[in-house]
C-alpha cells in the first residue's frame, strides 16, 4: 500500500535518491556513488547521505601532491538521516514487518521528506 502512496507523492528523482539512501543504509558503505549519480540526486536527500568525506594526500615521484577524496560510512550521519525522515525505528520495523514493507516505508518517508523540503523552500522565498 505504501508503494502506491510513494508513486503518487514523489517524483522519479526523489524515489531514485531514496533508493540510494536505502542502499547506503543497507550496505553501510559507499557503493561507488560517482559524480553523475550525485548530480542527479534530489538536493534535500543528497544532504542526508550517511557518509563523511575524507581526503588523503599522496606525493608522486615527480614531487606533486595529489588529494584523493573518498567517502566513509558514518553511523552518526545515518542516525541523523533516520531522524530527519522520521523513521528512527527502522530495526523494529524490520523485525516486525519484514524487509519489503520496511523498504517501502523508508522510500515513502524519504520521498515525503523531500517533498516537504521542496515546499518549504518554495514558500520560504
């Protein structure tokens, strides 16, 4: 039932962004999210990605310094994400209602958050 509510409420962009958030929550690592994927994400959901950004400075044989940027899963950011979409009891949902229903509810709540943020930005002008 929540799947149909999600399709009515959210755009394809928000749904795809919510799927990326779910995948990050599920695997607890960066699954190679590249710049094209980040550019296509909904801006309000992109801010909720549960990753921290780190840089590593390396030096080549020629004496040049290179900065490599990588993202690392952060449990605190994950907790913040779940609080923002008002779904802090995700583990209880998994235990009680199962994977599929929890996944649908997560997508619904993330898309609801995205649409609320878009409305807030629109009316705050």
